[in-house]
C-alpha cells in the first residue's frame, strides 16, 4: 500500500528520497508517483510498476551503513 511505502521511506535516515536517480548518494525512488506517474495505470501494471514498488539506487556510502538504514526502515513497518 502507498501508506506502507511512505512509512518505509520516511523511516530512512541516510538514504534520501528522490524523484530521479543518478547521484553518488543512495536514494529511493517511488516510480508510481514520480518517474512513471504519467504512464497509464494499465501500462504501469504491465511494466510491474505497482503502488508498492520502491526503487533503490545504491551510492558510495559504506555497505554496512546502507544495510543498517534499510533494516531500520523495514523494522519501522
């Protein structure tokens, strides 16, 4: 659900929410409401872009820090 996606994204401490990826920092993107918001619902469904999809772009931070941030956000669910 959309509420779960936002709860997860808001619980992240280091990983930032973004509307596009392509930076040195780790980011999460919510394609349903950002990169694919103009795509028809039927086409989004065929592409696998569902309301609960989050895209993670891993940056240059330490792997342990990234994993810890993701674990923290998942526990907040």
